[in-house]
C-alpha cells in the first residue's frame, strides 16, 4: 500500500497525480504540445511499439491530461481513467470499446435525452440494441436482461427527476448475468458518491458539470479497471481520438481542488430551496432526494454522503406557467448546463429532453410543467426570491 492510499478525498483532490517537472512548479503545468521529441530512433520505436512507457502524441498521451486522469481515478477509487472531449464522448467511447454488433444494453428510462438519442439512433445502426426500464425497479432490470445483454447503464440520481437506484443491489444482478454496470456519476461526483465501491464496474462523467464547477470547459471521463478502461477504452481513444485538450484538463484539475467544498455548499443551498418550493402553492411536486418526502430519501442517505445541487419541480399550469417562472428570473441563468457556481434554470421538455418524442418524454416522466434548477453558490435567500418572483405571479 502506498502513502496515497491513506489520503482523504480532499487531499487527493489537491495532490493526486501531480509529478513536478525539472522546473519545480508548484501548480500543475499545461503541456500545450502536439508531439514529443525522442532521444533516439530506438526510443521512438520502443514508445510506438509499447515496449517503453512515455509520451508519444497528445491525442492519447499528454502530461496535463494524465494528471487529471490519475487524480479523478484516485477520487473514484478506480485503477484507471480515460479523459475525453465531452461527457457524451465518454459514454460513446465506453460503448464502442466494450460492445460489438449483436450486443444488448439495458438502460434506465431516466437518462439524459442525448444519451437516449445516442443509443436509439446511432448505436442501433451498428447492431447494438437498447431496452429501457424504470430506474428504481430492480425486478424490471433483471427481467429485461437477455442472453446477449452486455451492459447496464444508468444515472443516479437521474436527470432531472432525482430518482435513484440501489447501486449495490443492481451490481449483484449485473454480476449474476455477466453484465457490466456503468454508472453516470455526474450529479453527485466522488465527493458525494463512489459507485465503484458499491459494485459498479465503470463510472462515467461529464467533467463539464461539477468537476469543473464554473462552466468554463467541455470534457468527460471514464473510470474503472486497468483492463476494460486502461486498455480497451484507452485503445478506442487512441484510435478514434475523442481527446480532452491539455488546457481543459488543467481547468478541471483546478475544479477538483474545491470539489468537496463546493458539493457540500451546493447540497446545502439546494435543500433549503427544495423545502421552500415544497411549501409554495404554485408548485405541484418537488423532485429532490434530500427531502424526507422523496420516496427514496432513505436509500439516498445510505449510498450518498450528500444530495447534490440539482432539483426539479412541477409548476401548476403546464408549459406556459413553467416558461413564465423561468422568464421572471433575474439572477438565475436560463441555460441547460448544470453544476456551475451560478444557479441555472431550464425547461427540460424543450431543451435537454427536447429531441425525444412526446411518448419518450412521457415514459421518462418529463412533463410540460417541469422546471429544473441547478442550485449554485449565490446567497440562498437571493435564489429563493428570484425563483419566487415567477411563482408568486402565478
């Protein structure tokens, strides 16, 4: 066991993965180079042939990106991490590297709309089919598994309805049927939830969200074991090139340093706002696992150390009322991104899930009156007043 194995998450988030150069820099360096110089033709051959470790070409080897990968792997408790150009490319890379024509995916109904499009429109072209089940229904998961099922995919908590699943129980089902369990940990991050410790095989991230934390860059990541992630997913990235840039990796490194502090603050603010919304007469229902009224609150309390900063609520009056509330805000940013220091607000049915058919939205529980808020780090009383302006007008 190395010394790093005894470090707490907060220490890992600041220190893990950084190897200083001969310049002795204190902060991580940004290596903005496309290629690397070899000492000799023999060394170049050894690097390209895989006989010697080291940098080759920044599509798949870059010191800044590698520092981010090693740090996130340490935070998630994984053996390997592959950084990608976006969260969606992280999911694509995982599927392309580990599946083949004729394979089958079982996915939660409650996933990001673009992920559904990826599965239905694009993976299906290559003979990979997907079935969808209610996220929390373990019997439905098991019933949907076919002889050719190779991968179970989910987000927990889900976007945007904050539904969750018992990760450990689902991991047992996956292992019993020789399937990989892939968990999108975007909402909680390793600061609040570590799916690998609960039996998941692979964790994917949109680093664009909370890992950055300030809405600056696009990126993704896949975390897991040395074989599947460190060799197979890495091999796909090396060949296909959905690569994270060194600058973006450096920004994400800076985000990780404050991840634990930010996630606690986001969670605290979101819980206060959720209680406020729950009592407002213009709101039909609030979706937030931190509320005692949430049907899975107890499970969330067991497998998460916090409830994250994203909540959604249904406004009485449908789409017109939802848009009215959104348009009345003066502080919250009307944008579909989440995980920012700045609070954001959006209408999922016409943005994040707008590419889905009406039937698919209904199946996913995305109503016309649903509003999603990613609660930021502004003063919570200001956030409440800004959301309340539109609600009071209804």
